[in-house]
C-alpha cells in the first residue's frame, strides 16, 4: 500500500458541512423509537376506555391487553422523558433552537407554506430551516412538552395535583393528552412524507451530512 | 377495578403456541405472554424479531418494579386527594368489575365477619354492627380506574389508620393485604404508608346509604391515592404482613404500587 500524500487539492476539498450534529441525530432516533412505543401502547390504553366513538385497530397496538400496554407505556416514558429533557437542555445550551428555529414571522410562514404547496420551496441549503420547518419543529417541541406534562399529571393526579390543576382537572388532562397524541401523529405523517420527498434531508439525519 | 382481558384473536399463533407450551400451567403468565406475542405490530414495522417476547417481559417487569420504587419515593403521606362538593358526584356511579353485576358477591351482613390476621395485637374478628360503631367520616373524591375513566363518589367509613391503631397493628410492617369475596378470589396488597394515609378508609356507606352490593357490601377499602383496582370491595379479611403476597390484578401485570 502506498502512503497517502496530502495535496493542495485534498486540503481544499473540505468535507461537506455537518447539517445535523451527532447529538441531534442520536436524540432524534431515540425520540422516534420512544414516540412510536408511546403511541402504540397509548392506543392500547385508550382502547380500554375510549374517549370517542372509535377504538384503534388491535394490530396497531402494543402490549396485547391493557396491562401489557400500561407496562410498555410506563417503561417507554422514561426513554421519552430523559431523552426529551436532554434534547431541550442541549438545544437551549448550544443555541441551536435560537439559531435554527428563530425567527418565526407570520409573513415568512405564509410565504413558505404557499411555496411548499406549489412545490417551489427550495432545499439547496439544508442547514437553514425554512419557515414551514421552523413552525413544525418548534410546534412539535411544544406539543412534546405538553403531552409529557399532561401524562405526568394523569399518572400522579394526587402527588402532582398542581400539574393537573394547570390543565383544569383529570378528565381534561386526559383529553389534552389525546389531542397532543393526535397532533404528533399528524406531524409524523407530514414529517415522514417531506423527508421522503427530500431524501438528502433524511440522509443528513442519519449520517449528518 | 377493571374488566378482565382475555386472549384476543389477531395474536401471532406460532408465537402464542410456542410461548403457551412453556408457560401452560400458569394462567396469569399465559395472559401476559399473549401481550408479548402480539408485539407482532412492532415486529412488522421493523421487519425483524427485535423484541423476543420473554426478554421483553422480563425487561417490562423490572421497569415496573423500578416504577414501584419511584412511586414509593415520591409518595407524600400528607398530600391529600382533591375533594369535591356533593354537586360534583357522578350519577350513576359506575359499577365495574371483571364480572357482571349479577355475579357480584352476595354477602349476608348478619353472618359476615371481618377477619384480622398477621402482625396485630388483637386478632379478634369484627361483626358489622361492631364496625358500624366506630367513628366515621365522609369523603367526596375522584375514583380513577386503571382503564382511564374516572368518577366522583361519596364514601363514608372509618379511617384505616384509626382501625390499625385500634387493633394494635405493627405499622412498621410493609403491607396490609386484603382478601375479598369476589368469585375467583380477589386480593390486593396495600403498602403501609398508603394504609396510614388520612384518606384511606374502611368504607361502609356510599352516598350516605349502606354500601350497596354493586359497590362492595359490606365493606370496601377506599384509597383515593390509588387506582380503582387497589380499592378492594367485598373485603372479608385483612392481614398485616411484611410479605408481598401479590394480588389479583398485580399478578397479571398491573403495576403493584399504582399510586395516584
């Protein structure tokens, strides 16, 4: 094997810019797994006492019965909460949230939504989020916080009574928990669809560039 | 209390048979495994058998034990469950069990005696008239079922901690274990700190009337800091003990502490 010689050309050919740093990628995929486990086990729990006139199909529930669903839900919640907390702390501490998600202006959002719907939204520079992305990502972080808080309140309505009071009462927290889940599912559909439409964004979330 | 869940069609039969063979003798374990086997949903998603049902079961059991410890740690013995005005009471208050109302135990109040066992000074059994003579208090609190629904009710009876004092119970013991007259035998352990909680009650009345059969005549244990299945009805005996003796639902996989 010949030894490598460093040429000027190689030096100038700097590696592609890192779009998603390692911590974002790791936490993103842990979160994806935790969310799916929480949603599928949550549907199992929902089916035990449906809030509305429908149940989730059994094939898309986790745990086999209520008891199994609860075990999954209260196991995956640790994964979701610890990973989510680490993500929030790192996101704020590194300034990533501020740099990537702000500012969000109504005119910017309107402009980019219109562009997206007519397939004119550019994706040349993946390091800068467009306004559709900013709104969706900031929004889903808020929903994530809300679903964890309402869930904690439902889990401990006496010990964390103040948390339940924040939402009104126990049954209201239950509805909020459900609607947050629905919002996350809607986000998931759009998110996956858009990632498939712009595959290099998916690649960036896997290998970073 | 919650409805009993049975094996339901849609479970991967090969997995089920495989698991059932090795666990045949134990009904509760079989039902739990059915949960693991129907992880088919996840297997389909990932395209591989990432979750072997028995190792998943072990993992989930350990996490549930960890959750028991966490809940015991954050349990504040002075934190009271919220109370409500009479106007907030849910009418009708739901009957809920793993059997129909027709199959609910019919206890003869004249024959019934509460048996007291274990680490207590006075093991005498108590008749209903004797128990009715004890000082009683009323609470209007929210009953939260493990299934997710909740209902507000009015319960009247003797605080459990007063009774434990009266019978000279060793309150350093870990559990008070209840046995009930439900068919198939219902039982449930209550951790001592919860048993001593000011709102934990030996309940004799619902909405000011003698406890009806639907709600657990002659005596239920009302524990507003626990999920409904840890509020046993039709109680026939209580035992103060350091041993974890399991419970009807706890043995099938419901989290044992299940605190609110």
